[in-house]
């Protein structure tokens, strides 16, 4: 006699469309019933995507009909009433979404030194400039730089509901370990304590209503980054690189990292694309065009390039990102172009 465990094992062959993970491990299979050769299954999706629902229903019927002694199959796929955004969402993120936050997006880099936090800060301010409600979560526990770049050391306050109220700078809500420790105090923590802190930043912080929460990940693609991606319900990831091959090589590792945890790649940003001298000469210090070429090779969106401008570094050191201090100037327009491309990608 066919058992529920056998049916569940068969359903593990059904992948969520666009992902390498199956619907059972995603927790989408809610009910299984079997009697006298008839099998009934209920699938609940976290987002309203008709194409995905149709594909899942068809694949479930196929694998169930292939089981021995099955003569009748009924598959019901339930979806939320509200339609999903154009991009769609990570199924795990959709089911574990933080209340009030519409989209959570990670900003990552395969290696340090590519200007990831600079991009994250100006991208957050750029989305705010475009009229969105934005939060920025600094997940770089060992080297938090968001407080410096956003120009605030204000500690979070505690609300009546005993939640931390994040400080706001340049219209962006912020949270960082840098607000909770002294400037010169090193954070010497093991992995479990870091994961617990990040979970608290998500669940014990009153983020309010946000269109976007940007998550500045620490550089690299190791276990800590994988664990963070599994801790935060992400809708997608942005990878920052420079044009040089040494950086592009680890872009592929960054893409593989996101794929491993079923987070869609929203696109690649090429930072430090080139430098223009005072005489107008263009100097491609790290090469040029590698980010766009890699995006084409990986079949992901190229969100834009940001040239080297002294003004970007000066603004970050002063705590007033260039998008805020000089939004009409070329350095800020480069970041705003990336922000517009990301907003269009997210729908």
C-alpha cells in the first residue's frame, strides 16, 4: 500500500521553477492523502505566480502518476490572492518575510576592497532619492562601515513594544553593530553569536514600513555569508565587482553562493570602472567592461558601472554620501542609474 512518505519522496523530484530546490524542502507541500490508489496533494505557494503554479501542478501530476498502483491523482495548488511583483520572489523569503518589508536585497562581493559598502550606501540613498522607503542593515559584524559612511553614531532607542527603533540618516533607516559597541572595540565573536545578532536585527528592530531593506553582507563567499543568506529572507542579491580578472573570478563564486541558497541574482554592478584625469584623459586602472562581459556570460542583468571619482570617497568619509550631497553631479548620477535599474528589475 502506498504511504505518505513514498508520495513525499516522489514529490522531491519536483523543483520550484527557476530554482534547484524541491517543493518539499521549501515546505510547500501541506497535505497528502491516499486511499485505494487515489492520491490527493495540496501545495501552498507563498507568492501568486500563475506560471509557477501551472508548472508545479503539471510536474506533481507527472511524478505521482508514475507511482505503482496509482490510478487517480488530484493536485491542488493554492496561491495568495494578491499578485506577486514582476520579478517574483524567493519561495522561502515569501513565507518568512519580515512584517512591513516589501523587498529584502543583499549587496555582496566575492572579495574585499571592491567598494561594496560604498555601493550599498549610495544605492540605499539613491532609492530614497527616487521616493522609496528604505532601510540599510549592516551585516559586516567584524568591520562595520555604515555608521561612518552615513554620518551617524546614534544608538537605537527602545519603543513601548520593547523593540529597537533604528536611527535614521539621510532618510534611510539604519542598523549596525557599530551603533552598539565603542568605536575602537573589536567584535570577537564566533559564528552562532553573529547569527543570533543578525536575527535580532531582523526581528527585534522596528523597521516599520519599507519598500526595500538593503543588506550589506561581509565580503567573501564562505560559511558566514551562506549562513547569513539563509538567516535573512532575501528576495535577491546584487554582486559588486571591479573590472579586473581577480575580482571577476570571485563573482562566479558569489553567483554560486546565491544559487546554493536559492536567492535570485538581481544583477552585477561594476565599481571603479575607470578614472578621468583633470585634463579629461580616461584611464582604465583596473581594465574596463569586465563586469558587463561577466554579466552576459552568466546571463544576469548588468545594473551599471560606477567610475572612480574622488568625490565619492570624500563624501563617504564625511558621512554624507555623494547621492545626498551632490545628486546632480556625474558621480551621483552613476549610482542613481544603478538604483533605477534595480528598481525596474524588482518591479
